[in-house]
């Protein structure tokens, strides 16, 4: 054994000497590439210790506490229960007849990339110049002054959201997760520590967009062929860079598109796949196994109910609408029970918007799905249904350790509703993000307004 070790050492030394003899010097150490050159500069707004008491609590993980209290301090949830005391100097809010929930998280939004007013000059969500555009990043199109952000907060209780590129392409680019706070820059909204996502798409959109230009893909088989070929390129790129990172030497040429896909193959970037039909979701699952990546969430997924057992087994979430379907052929075979059926099969169910108006009433969308399930005998509690709006989205975005439920130590992203949040008549009364009160329906000074809206009647200081 000792002789074998000596041979190995001698061989390594000989290889090093040979390299030095050839180049005249040892290989240069590998240069580490900055994986996030646009880091978050988010700084939480200042908050005050606050106790909300005498409320019904949905904790975001399926639990319900009647006559409960929530204590917020230092930007975190400090305590939840029926016997929580207010520290000296804390703001105390009596919420008799009201409800407290974690803030809603929307995993599928285009706010900022398709902002209001919806004019052509603002259409920045689809880089529809080629079917594979993983090099683009949604955050580089986000306009922080989009009035939709404040509408989502004040009308919908949305405290965090993922901004995705559109679905014209098989590979649409990187997504970004934001805290729903006013900021001058998108970096000031970026959720600290949230992983990037990759938007992928299958089905009608890519084949329609590029088939109409007489280029590939023009069919569903073309979609898969281009997707597979792109992943083969990414695998080769990753192998080359892995070898460089290990051995050093001459740095390979960088490719922004392949860098994103390499991040997916390494497990650092989460896959969010636009897909409607069950058969196509199954094909994409097989493709992901062939190419060595994991699908995190299927978006829209109107036929998830057909393969709910498969999705549960694979640990894939479905981000779904309650009853938005029938607007194109691949969306026809939807049912209103989709969300509760997926949940009932043990799979991860999420309610999403994909719409600047729908994001303002995701609680009502969840209520519609809950009711549809109950009509078929699927009994799901209201507290459990809230997981579709907070815990499950947080898991899909890789931020559940930080937010998505009212656990002590998590970010104090909290909504006080003026009634049962599953009622059409209930609205957010107050909203906190990181323990700072961002919205108070009774206070004109606690309503975030984008710079774009200042000076308009009903906004800002206009009398």
C-alpha cells in the first residue's frame, strides 16, 4: 500500500513538472464568478413592537387559534398563542371579530415588467427574439413605481411576490422574488436570500410565437427537441466550467444563457414551468430526469388534477387559478376542483394570479376553490386552505425558512383582515412587512403610493 501511495505522489509530481515545463509556470487558480452581481439592498422599514390580540389566527401552516394574539417586534414574529403579553410601550390592537394571517405570497406575477398603465412602452416581460433566452433576468425590467405593487398590498394583502418573464419562450429567463415595499430601485425590493428562478414554458405559446415566423419550434415535438438540445449545451458548458474551477488554467468564455442553466443543474436556481396539460407536465418531468434537474413548480397547471398522484410523488408544486380557463385549447379541460383535488392527493397546491387585478383578490380565489372542493365532498378547513396562499408559495420560492407562516423567528409579514378573509366582503385593514406597518385603512399616511401616482386626485397630498 505504501508503494502505491508513493507511485501516486510521484505521478502527481511528474504531471505538475510536465505542466510547468510546457507553460513555464503553474496553472493560474480559477477565478470565481459572482453569481449575483445585482445583490439585494433591501433594508426593512422601522417598526414598533405591536400586539394584535383577540383575533382568529390562521398560522399559514394549517393551524387555527381562536381568541389568539400575535406579538411583532424587531422585525420578527415573537409569539403566537392565547396568552401572549404586550411588552412595555408596545402598540396594542384589539381585533375582536377580525382575523390575522401571514401575508399572501404570489408565486406568479409580472408586476413591474408589465406595469400600469399597460401601454406598449411598458411591455418588457417577453424577450421574444428566440425560443431560448435564459440569459435575460426579469429584475432588469422591473419598474419599482408600478402602481400595481401598492394595489396588491392594500387590496390583496400581498407581502411578497415572484416576478417572472413571460411565456413566449421555452426558456424565458430568470425570475426574482421581491418584498412588496416601496423602493427607488428593484434591488431595494429584492427578497434577501431568495434563490433565483428559471421560467420555462411548454405548449401552445412557444410553438405559436415561433411557428408563426416559420422557425422552430412550430409543434409540441419541436418544443421538446429545442428544450433538450439547449440542456445538452448547458451540460457541456457546466462540465467545462466545473473542470476549470477544479484545475484552474485559462478561463473559458462566459455565456450568460448557459450560466443560468448551469445554476439550475447545480440546484441553485429553481425551475418554474408554465404548463397546462397533464400529458405535457409528465413529459417535462421525464425530460428533467434525463437532463439532471428538478422541476419545482408547474404554473397554471389546469390539468394537474389528472396527475396529482404523480406530482405528489415527485414533490412538484402546482400554482393554479380557481376558475380561469377556456381561453385557448390547452386550457379547456380544467375543473373548478383542481386546487382542492391536488391538495387532497397530498401534492403541493398554490393559488397564483398572473394578473394585476387577480393579485388583489387571491384570498377570494382561494375561497372559490375551497367551496368547489366542498361541493364534491372534499372537506378542507379554512386554516388549511391558507397554506395555498402563504406556506406553499414560500416553499416553492425557497423562502419558507424566512416567511410564509406565523412562527416565532420568522419575518413579521402579517395581515389583519376586517373579517373572515375567505369572504368577498373582507379586506386588509392593516398590513405589516418585517414588523413595519405598511398599510392602515384608517390612516391616509399609511398607504404606500408610487411616485408615478403622486399628484393625482385621491393620491398623495392632493386636496
